[in-house]
C-alpha cells in the first residue's frame, strides 16, 4: 500500500469512527424513554454498522501500520506506540459493547432497555476515548515510508 493510500484510508477510518460515535449517541439518549420504538431500533442498527465500519477498515489497515508506521512511531515515542495499542483495545470494547446493546434491544425489548442504554453508553465512552487517542496518535504517526 502506498503512503498516500494509507493516509487516505487512515483518515476515512477516523472520520467513520467519529460519525459512528455521533450516531451512537442517539440511541443512548432515546433509550431513556419507557418504550423502544421502531426508530430507536433503526438508530441502534445504524450506530452498530457505523461503529463496525471503521473497525473493519482498521483491521485491514493494521498490517501496513505494523510494518510501515509502528517502527518509526516507536522510535519517536514509545508512549504513543503504546497508546495506539490501548486505543485498539478500547475500540474492541466499544465494538463489543455496541453489538451487545443491539442484541439487548432486539432480544430483551423494553425489559432490557436500561441494560441496553448502559451498554451503549459505555460503548460511547470507550469510543470517545478511542477517538481522542486516535487524533492525538495520528498527529504523531506520520508515515515516513516511501
């Protein structure tokens, strides 16, 4: 993969993540209501898909990151390289919590509304930390490979 293609896909990865996070906030707020509506179910599914898309793209980018970007990032700052690994673990938590919230909404219905809201809220918090770390790390990890 060329550095230009990697940079483009890395930015797409980040923007999709922020978009997914913004959409995830909607069901966190609407699940406060006493009844789960069809629109709420739709927003939960849309949020899960928009949280999943950057995860899939990130998995696809990771081998290039590991081979081309990570070595220079470690040389510049081992702390930022470790922060990247933390970001990846939190992203996985956000993904799992989001899909757990989706399953709770669809399987438990209104009885599981509070649990689903808590799961999606925790996913939002993890995702927010991932987003902030991602922006900070991206500022440090410019691919210098040709």
